[in-house]
C-alpha cells in the first residue's frame, strides 16, 4: 500500500488505487482567483471527497506543535494537476518511466513519497506551467542557479508553509508532489556536493532516520518530482514574514539545499524568527 499523505500515521493512509491519479479526473475546473488554474486545466477537489479529507488532514497534522497557528490557517481550495497540456503529459510520463527505472535499480522499490513544496505564488505557477527551473529570482531581482530542490516530508507541512510567500490578503500556495527518492544518502553541513556522490544514490536527506528535508538534485528535478496538487491557503500571520526573512535566509536558500549551512540550523533560526513575528498574535 502506497500512503497518500502521512506516511507514519495509518489512520490517514490510502492506497493509490483508491484515489484518482493526478493525470486523470473529471472534476469541474474552477479558478478560485488563481489565474493559472484555467490556463492549465487544474481541477478543483470537492470538499466532501476523500482526497480533500486526506490532504487537509495531512496539512494540519503537519503543523506539529503550532496548533494555535493551525487555527489561524484556512485552506481555501485544493486543485488537482491533471497534466492535460502536452508538456504536462510528457512530465507525467517521464515520472512513470523514471519510477520504473529507479525501482528496477533498487530491487523493486523506487521509494516514492509525497512531499510539500512552498514558494511564492508566481514560482508555483511557473512550476505547474513549465516545470522546475534551474534559475531562481534572488533578492534584488538577481537570477541565481540552484543545485537542488528541497521538499518537506508529508508530515512536516509547516516547514513548507514557512517557505511560501503570501500576498497582501494572506493567501499563499503549496504544492503536494510525488517524489522519487530511491536510495538516499545524507548530505553533511560542510559538503559542497551538487549531485549524487555515486550512481548508487538517487537523492539525499538531512537525516536518514528522521528526515526534515528531501533533496532532489537539479538534473532530476523534472523527472523525479511530479506536482500533483496545489493547495491555496490563508495565513494572515505570515504577511509580515518579509520583514525578518532576510535575517534567516534568502529566497534561494529556503528551497535550494545549501550544505554549507546545516538544515537543522536553518530550521532553528527560522523558527526563532517566526516566534518573533507571532509574539504579538494572541493564539
């Protein structure tokens, strides 16, 4: 049984044969104010559906000890990526081909997991339309390259919420993706690694026993990551995040793994800065 959302909680697991494939579906297309929804044929998930229940459960379970903030967070809509465009179909087919190839290499198990990816709305739109990009807009509108894509395991959605950017109304977007992890290796804090250390490995993590980051190297970002769902959410408490973001990390550091700084250290800094942001919010 492949678990759709929270891998370590049996109560919210579901087999892939029980949930529609992200490449098919007859859900009504509804923009919900997202300009790229209609352009890409995204389908709105009905709130009464099992898909909606499982994704919402995973999202709020992933808030961890931030239960007060969970109460101030609202999921506005969930859309399924049907991969209906020719490029979307190609990426979905590529994902299936690489899943089989990695499974064959790893003795039958490609180690496919669900993971969250948070970013600014325009980047989420670009990913859905064109796939992940080697270039990322850094502070000051400078283009910078990245060596990897960093995603949060299904049970750590709050990490990706912090990596997202909300608009003036507190509206932000997250992607829920399927990720081919294969055989993983740990990337240490002092490593300058930008690809697997050997053909034996397919991806990396910050910790093998309790990962908070799944790290997919850039050459594999559009073959090993398949965006399946777009979650639009309201989190008004994040509207002031830009005021302290520069003190914790830059846009490229949030979603691009940089081994020279420990992932755990980045997380601690981010959480400390976030406590400063919400210190005046009555939870």
